[in-house]
């Protein structure tokens, strides 16, 4: 599938060693209480404010993460698929970095859905502690990044971008969730996990 410029590609090197982690990310810290936010404020699941993130370049000629509005409408039934190599224990972090990159490139928070195939994302755990009604109300509002478990993949609504963190068994929950995730992705499906095993699940077309 041809790469279409507009938004930055998530390179496989994004999962390499982090030589100089940003202040505030040196060690796991308590997750902040999520609330209404815009793309300019920290996304759910990230520590509090740290050093300002450098502004993304005005133009990224070789980018492929996402597509133009015209291209998205043309490929609604066949989203672009990108694989980010990650271990099961690092898949959520890889998905979080993908969310950051998308928001930095101008994606609206409500465009993004994140699914986990193993343990729930900490944001989802926090929000579910207030009850499923309030949790799913945020999903239905569609104005922020939403995190859900793969078991709920058949309940979530389609969004332009779906990110799957394969932090569980690829042959089990992921095998069931990935095809559903691809159906829910309007323009782009990003999968964080073992590329070889994921390609086997999704087929040779990825």
C-alpha cells in the first residue's frame, strides 16, 4: 500500500532504548485523575507536566502515520496498518508513545481509540472504578482518547485511528481482537507487539 504524506510515521526505532528519558518519566508515577482536556494537555495515563515538548516540524514530507481527509475517505474500508515492535510488557508504553505522536501531529483526541489485549490500560482501570456507566459515557461522548480492553472491541465505535497494545497472548485475545480493531479503524490501525506473530493474525497484507 503506498505511503501517503500528512502525519509522522511511527518508526520501529521508537521502541529502542530510551537514552535520555524526559523529566517526569524516570520511574512509574501515580497516574493523574483524567478529565476533560484538549490535544494540548497531557493525555490520559501520562505523568504530570514536564519540560515542554518540542513543537513538531511544520511539514513532514516522508510521514505516513495517518492520511489526508480525502485519502481517509477513500480507504475507509481498508485502513493503513503499521506495526510497532514491542514486547508484551512494553506494548502499553509503545501505544502511549503512538498516542503522543498522533496528538503532536494534530490528531484530535477523539479520533483515537486504544485497545489492550491483556491487562487494561491504567486509565481504563481508573475510570472503571467509577462504574461502567460513567466509563462508557466518555466513549459515547467521543471527545477524548478512549482506552478499552480487547474484550470490548465489539462494543466500541469506529474511530479514524485504532491502536492495539498486544500485551497479552497473541494467539488468544489478540487473534480475536485484531480483526475487529481493523474493522473499527477508519484510516489507520497501529499494532504494538511482535510483528511476525501479528502479521500472521492479520494476514499477509500488512
